[in-house]
């Protein structure tokens, strides 16, 4: 099982972004939904490592969050309230979010299998850095592709040439992101065993 503890960066100098995040992530495939735990922090419980990677990289792209991921067991049955959950994955997520505040990519993984968690952390960090460094133009092109567009359709939607879309995707690292995501998913699954 995975617990995500997500903390808003610079919240004392910024608007509260938690309510918007809770609304936008309300329909994600989660064991327990994101819930505000304290001030500018939210927490969710997730079973699927692919969902963990999607959520983490979505949050990295938003540039306002530190993302801690705890891998391991949780006390079951899980309570209805996410914030009432307990177990090693919850404890690991707390350690991870504190580390993520100063980590490259602003994401960190901790777990009961330290080697597995370190491997997952490394893979996810590499992809997070790739996502975080994208330009706005690169994000737009990647978003088109993520929604299933062809490069020709993306070019039409963005009002640019197909060659410009290809260049943006290349610069954004779109072609290696997929492999990085799959690697992070596999390593998260191993970290949870």
C-alpha cells in the first residue's frame, strides 16, 4: 500500500491551494481520498503504483507541492477518514514529505524495504526533474500527447507546425518519460513487498 503526504510549498506567502487540489483529485482511483491533515497538507492512500506515479508527477508539474510517498503496510481495516490511518506506510510518508521539501524534484519515497524505497526514489526523482524543468510550451505539447493526440492533431490544436511539436516533445523529454514512469512503477511495486 502507498500513502502520499503532500505539503504545499511556500504556503505562508501564497494562497491556500489545498481546496482546489481536493476538488481536482476527488475522482482519482484511491483507496482513501486526499484529505486535509493539517493546514496546508493533504494525505491519501493508494494501492496502485501507476496511480502513485501519475499523482506524484501531476503534483510536480504544478510546482507548488512537496510529495512524500510511504510504501509498506497500513493497519487494516483502514478507517473511513484518511487522516486517521496508521501503520508503517503512514510513518514513512511523513519522513518522505519532510525529505521532499529539500529534495531534487520535490518528491521522496520511504518504505519498510530501504533498498527498494531508495531505488524507487531515484527513478521517480529522475522523472520528476524532467517534468519540473519543462517549459510552458513543452508542457502544452506533452499534455496534447497525454490526451491521445497525434503530433499532427497536437500541432493543429496548438497552432504550430508538426515539426515544432516534435521539437517541443524532444526538448521536454516526452519520449523517455514513459519508460521512466514504468521503471518508477515497477520499483514502487518492489518497495511495497
